[in-house]
């Protein structure tokens, strides 16, 4: 059966469970940035070794929430563009790029302006004008690869640069591709990712130069494309037990990548990163398959709402931690106070993201609907 026959022209494509998965992905990243990965930190706080091991393991595992974000983006963009081409016979490139600008840029550039202003009244915040230019032109990840992380709350935006680079290239590439062409392109991306990691590992490159490299992150992006093509607009029919097993197995893969292969720990080795990155990507794939199902009625679930504002959550979460450090005095004096600091930071992040979504992003999202050919938001 052809993809056109399966993907009906006027059908809304919205899976609320994917919004819930977005929130889970953000929670992983928040854990990674807020919970230290080294047991020595907890030894200084006189934490029991078993609990220290659990916390440090969770902290290291959380990094791979980014793989979930990348996979969700590539899966959804590919699926929506396939549906648009099925309905209209062609991909409206102009409308696509207008939609992306209206979705991503208002919050992105607002936050860059806020971060630039912060360096004048918040100690420790500093952005050089060259780094600012790199982030302004959506190349912040390449600045980190070649120069290093800026001492600023903007550093997580490197992942937005990776996604925007994908958005720039992929729709134009796939407009002339059929299903086989898209699968071949995904296979090429997987090969490029592997070759890039092999080259960087062989030259003993530091972790930040690998992790923030767009080509290194191709595994999750390519698997998202393959899912959109192979599932043909449908959700897998899986038992509840199998879904649970897939989700737990996916999390276990991420834990292996973070704690056994240690692909975000220096010094790197070729063997670790050659195996660890695909393992983490397969973990994200398992989680996505575990939650993807037809007819999910979760629109009123609070986790779905939090997933809808996940772009703001990701953007603001380091700022929330900076404020948390100032709200909770002596946060590093005990584990209890440190966890209180994290709870305060998490709450502040949610407030900032909710305000941003309501007052900054929603007006542009409403305007974005004028350029939308396949509805992908709740009715």
C-alpha cells in the first residue's frame, strides 16, 4: 500500500503522547545538568555510596534526552512533509521555512538578548561578541566544537543550532526523494556519523568537540527519518507489556552509553564512541516506539502540556539553576539543600516556560497556522 493511500490528505497528525515524551526528554536533560555525574561530589556531602552511585548514574544517563529530542524532530518533520506532499503533490518550501521561523526564532532571539544583558549584572555570565554572532547565525554548536562552551546560560542552545541546521537541509533534500531515496539518505547519514566519530576518536578529540558536532548526532536524526518512512503514518500495534519492555530497555541503553561506554567523559576512545552513540540512539528509538500509539486521548494530561512548552523548558533551565543557586543559600552544604536548589530551579523553569509559551510564543504559533498545510497541533 502506498504512503499516499495511508496518509489521508486532510487528516490531522497529532500524537499527544509524543508531547509527554518531550517532557520526559527534558527531564532527562535537566537531571543531567543538575545532578553531578561523579561520585566524589556526593562523598563530600557524606552521601551513602549506594545512593551516590544511583544519583551519579542518573546524572550521566540524562544527557541522552537530547537524542530523544533530535529523533522526535526528524520523525515529525519527515512525517508531516510526506503528508504534505501526498496531499498537495509538492512540498511548500516557503511555507515550511516561515513555520520554522515563527516557531523557533521568537524565543531563541529573545533569550539571546536576555543572556547578553545578563552579563552586565550577573557575576560569571560572559559572552564574547564572536560567540554571540555564532549563536545568532545558528552555528552555536560549531563555536563550541572549535572554541569551547561560553560562560553563559545560552550554552544549551547549541542543540537548537543542530536542529535548525537539519531543518535547513532536509526538506529541500527530500522534496525530490521517494521512500527509497529517504531511506538511502538516512543510511548515508548513519555512515557519516560513524565515520566522523571514528576520525575524531582516532585523533583523541575532547568530548565537547564530539558531542556538539552536528555530524556526530546523525544517528538519532537518521533513525527518526527511517521511522517516518517505515511506519507509513501508522503507530505500531504492541502489547502493553512489550511497550514497557521497550521503554525500560531504551532507558537501559542510555544508561549504558552514559555509564559504561562513557561517551561524554574524557578522555574519549574510538571504541567507546563508535559503539556508545548507536546504543544511545537505539535507546531513544525504543522509547519512541514504546509510546507511539494511535488514538491516544491525553490532551488534558499535565505532562502533555509540559511537553508542549518543552522548547521553553529547555531554553530556560540553566537560567533556572542560576536563580536556584541564589535562592537556596549554602546549596552545596548538604544533599537535602542541593536537591531543594534543584526543585526550586525546576519550578522556576516551568514558570518561565509557561509565561513564554503564553505571551511570547503563542501569538507566533497562531500566525504559523496560516502557513500550515497539515495540522499537527491539538484541535
